[in-house]
């Protein structure tokens, strides 16, 4: 089965660790990768798709040495393989302009302001991954236990993605 | 890439199965039978190991039949020389437009319009209301509502809808209350059992009905319901008591939100009318004499004509389920026509089992297999053998072929031990309040009782309808 990955990008290792710990419960179903720069993130993203898997969610910081998070997300969105990937900014420093740019040009799905609450981050990650499963028209059964079961059940009801057999 | 994995091994096995009869040349089987056996073996292996989706296997069957066994096929000449008259390729293609498939298509149209306008949800609220707020009756209400809906819609879609109804109930209950398990299990059990109630309830019914029709036994929509509904009612009550016994609730009262809002847009009203009218015409088939497959075209044509369903809705039908069934029916044709079914039957001395023993063996195998693989496939593999047994006369004069077919069709729906047994079971696991062992416990008890009751029906009640 194709795996759905979560990719966390932040130049501060301790922030990455915090994010990873917050969403650790998801890791059994959605393997988590971390990158300390957008260059590293890009390599990992390519690697995920080249292995036949999918990138479901990117949790990305904005201000980092080298390329910033918003530009990375915009560029990611242009590639077909990452078109459905859910893009979330986790930042305290993205100004209005950068954020607007991310929304308009990178189809940003969510903005999380630092500092965040662990339960909020988990809820947002689950919601975004639920949307990813639905929009990618995947079989929702393997993900129902971990994600929003009600939304995925509704998706089965209306979309016939699972049928009698 | 590692090329030796479960998938490639299954594919290799399937192809080996397809070619095996050509190399071994089984004794007593005509060339057409050898070809059919190859197709049967390949289909069986593919259906069980699932290297490709089960409906894709059904499509392959039709392809192979058209190329290998039909009058326009590669071997038409040599088959004729061997004394076998190949079937028309139209017979194989025609399975997709057979009356039972059209009946299902009618059901799909109704279900699609019901989902589109939320009729399934409204009906649930309406059906649940009389059951009040006492836990044990809420449980019965959930099972009855699920069963009623799944009798006309797919078991899976019904379960998905009901899960959205019960998740808030589960969230409301205290941590560790066994009633959570009762609620979560009542849905798949209700859906699996409810599918038995009407011909369109679940695909295995189609396999059984098509086989009966092939043997000249025409069962009206209402006749099937008379056969099945009493069984469904008994099973529901029994399963209800079993669930409450296994997981006694700790709460004695709780709130259940039932805001029954009816969609009253013109399109919705039309869909309700078409739904009601079709169902009424189906269940009164005996009174007016118009076949249910004829009536089925009413919703198929009327709903798009009245702009209730659009092209997107029609694309959204579960066409792969229809192909799955069509391929199954098509395989059955060749099993009978080439004499393969009788040949398989001849390999065993059945008369020593007696007619009751035969029924039990078929029932047990169907039940066991359906717990592990698709219910439709289980019925598809076993029903032609029951037909072969009846036609060849190997089972003795008191073997009732018709009843054995219905029995197979029913017991596959009673298989619900594992999360993989049926899609409703898999969906119910997503509530995270049941473990596999809870499901197994309930599934085994319901299955054992269900099997015995079905056996009772096939000995005492069904002979009143199927001679």
C-alpha cells in the first residue's frame, strides 16, 4: 500500500522535535520526516514520490536561512505530484504580505501561529490529512481510525469509495 | 524492486491455473471443459489472493470466455469438432444487461437519489424515534433502521451513514461503558443481516437469483422477501439479545439527537415519490404481475428524466459491483454449459452425505469462505456447484437445488467474524471502541445461531415456496 508522509520543516531542531512529539500518535499510520532547510525538504519530498509514496501534509516554518517557507510551498504547489499535498505554515514571523502570497500563490491550507497548543496542532494535522485522503480519492478505510472517522464515513456514503463485495 | 512478492506469486499461480488443464488434460473433461476449468482456477486464485481487484478478475473472466469459449472465439472450430457447441459471445456480454443486473441498477438509482437528498438520514431519524432513549431499545432501533435501509441500499453505504449517526452517541457515553461496543457492533451486524431481506439488498443475492432463473425457477421480489424477511427479523432480535448479553450496558438512559429535517425541494420530493412508488411496485409484484426487473427501469429512466439524477450521479454508481456480479454470472454459464460443474461434482461421491448433509456442507463452506473473502465471490464459486449437483442428479432425488442456492446466498451474508469479512465490519472498526476480538465474539455467536436458523428455514419453511 502507498504510504502517506508528513513532512516537518524548521531550521530549529528543538522546534522540529516539539512538532514531531505533538503529532507522534499519527506516526504509526503516517510516517513523519523532518528537514532543517527547504533544500533538505525538497530532497525528501522527491524521495517520497520516487518511492511510490505520497506527501500528505507539510508543516513548514517561514523564516529560515536560505529560501523561506512560503517560497518553498509555492514552488511545491506547482508540481503535479504535490498538488493535493496539504500545506500548513507554522510560524510566528510571516508578515501579512508573505502570508497572503502563500494563500494566493501556494494555496496555503492553514496558518498556525507560534506558539501553538499541542491539541490544536494535532486537530489541524488530522483535519488536513482527512482532506488529503478525500481529495486524493483514496480508499479511506485504513485511515478512519486515526483521522476524522465521521467525515470519512460521510465520504464513503456519498462517494461510494468503498462498496459491498 | 523485489519482483517476488505476494502479488507476483498470485499472478503466476493464477496463470498456472489457467494453463494447468491444457498440460494435464483432466480425464472425463471435454476440451471446452478443460478451458472452462482453467478459467475457473485462475478466477478462483485471483479472487482469493486478490493480486488485482475482484471486479477486474470478473472482467478478465468475460474476456477469456469471449476469446476461448465463444462461437467467435479462437477455438470455435476445434470446439465444434470436439462435439461442443460454443455459446454466443453475446451470452457472456449479456450478463451485464441481465434482468438481475438491471434490478440492481434500479436499486442504485434509488439509493443515489436517497443519498443525494438525505432521505437515508431522514428515514433513520424517523425509524429511530419510536425506540426511545433506553439503551437496549436504542440498540434495537439502530439495528432495525440499519437493516431496513441496507435492504434497499448497499450495506456499506448504509453503515457509513449510520456511523455518522452513532459516533456522537458513542462520544456521549462514559469511558469504559460496554454499551459503546454494543452501539458500534449493532451497525455492521444490522447491515450484514439487512442485506438479506430483498433481492437488491446485497450482491450475493443477485448471484443466487441469477442461478435460480437459469434453472427456470423465477422468484418474485416479494417471494424473496417472504423467504428472507422472517429470517432477518429473527436474526435481528437474536443478534440484539446476543449483543446485550455479551456487553451489558452500564447506562440506563441517554440523550439521542434526532433533528429530522426533511428536504422539501421539488427534486427531493420527486425522488421520494419515485422511491416509494418503485418499492411499492416491487413488493406487490405478485398482485400486478409485472416483473421486478421491468419495474427497475422506472427509477433508472425516471430519475434522470426528471432531473433528479445528473450525469455525475450516474457516473457515481458502483459499476464495478455490477461487473463483479456479471462476471460471476458469466462464469456460472460456462460452468454449466461446458459440463465443468457436473465434472467437479462427479469427483466426489455425494450421495453418501444425504441431502441434509449436502446442505450443511455447502452452507458451512460458503460461511467459512465468505468470512475470509468477498461474499459475492463465495456465492459465485459455490452456487454453480450446487446447480451442478442438482442437474447431475448425483445428490439423489430429495436434494432441493433451489433451496441449496438460497441457503448459500443467505449464509454468506451471515459471515461477520473478522474486520475483513465485510466492508461494514471494517468501517465499524474505525469507531475505535471495538477490538477485533469483540467483533469475533459477536460474529461467531451470531454466525452459529444464524447458520442453524437458516438450516431450519431451508428444511421447514422455504420448501413451501421452492419445490
